[in-house]
C-alpha cells in the first residue's frame, strides 16, 4: 500500500511538471525507468497476495462447510436417539395397560377371596385365590417386557404407577442406549446446539465472502496497475490512482474479515 502511494507520488509529480501526453515507454525505456520497475514489482507482489487471499478464503469456506455438516450430523443423531427413546416410552405405556389389568385383577380377586373367608366360604375363597395366582402369573410374564422404562410402583387397588413425564426427563439424563451410542446426545445435541453451529457456519461464510471481495479488489488493482504501466506518459496517474485505491479497499476488507 505504501509502495503504491510512493509510485503515485512520483507519477503525480511528473504529471504536474508536464501534462502533455507522451507515447508509452519502450521495453528498453521501461527497463531503465524506476517507476516502471516499481509498478512491475507491485503487480508481482499483489499477485502473490491474491494467491494467499484465495487460500485464506478457501480455508474459511471449508470451515463453514465443516460446521454445517457437523450440525446436520448432530441433528440426525439427536433425532435418531430421541425417536428410539420415545418408542421405548410409548411401548412401555401400552404394556403398562396390559400389566395393570393383571395387577388390578389380582388385587380384586384376593380382596374377594378375603371377603369369602370372612363369610366362611372356603371353597369360593380358594377358587378366587387360584384365579388371583393365575393373574399374578400373567403379570410376572409381562414384567420382563418393559425394555427400558417401566412402572415405578403400585397404587391402591393394584393400579400401576407409570409416570411418563418423569420418564421423559429420565431419558434425557440417562437414556437407554445400546453400546457405542452417545448417552449424552439428548442433553448436548439439542436444537440450540445445532442453531449455534449453523450460526457459526454463517459467520464463517460471511467472513469468506469478505475475503473473496478483497481478492476481487486485488484483481481490480492489478488491472489498473497494468493499464498504468502500458499507458501513455504523463497520463498514467489516473489508472495508477484507481489501482492504489483498489489496493486500499482490499486492505480494508481484509482487515474487516480478519476482525470478524
């Protein structure tokens, strides 16, 4: 940037001294002219800077792509585990209804048997107790069917306590996952986490776009500097000034991207 201002100062002084246009310098003259050599060096330097800026932008876009991919993977994993846990809960709730039928029947039959014993009806009482034991056997057969989430206790009359709200909170804290699956997924891979990753990816893409704009301004600067190198003597200050301005704009944009 400073080198460009230096060349612009040299050309402006030459233009101020003699505004009459002259033919472009021959290759031999350009080789001996300090100003022409300086422009060539500036163009070469900007070409290198442009390549570095392109590499920088590529890295930013790659980072943004990685963050977006991570967000998609985490959302997919979250939804998969959430669907598994919800299916376990829903299955437990349906099985609980059948399980409760047996416990309520067992409780009712034992209560009726107790009343029959009080009424001095031993045969009736023994029959009711036999039916209660059958109901209890069915209940014991259904018990192992609760895969992950089951009843937490029994209420009056043989009712079964299946607190689905509490179990849904429990599935987040300690889900019933197979080996190798992330047990913390429902706590960490939330929508908020995915939105945070997407926001970071958007920020990375925005930075990359600023870097690309800086690279485009460097290309514009090289174009105007080339025009000034090939232009007529004492008329090169215009494209040179435009080139220096483009370099300044590229520098500003690069600083904004670096601070983003």
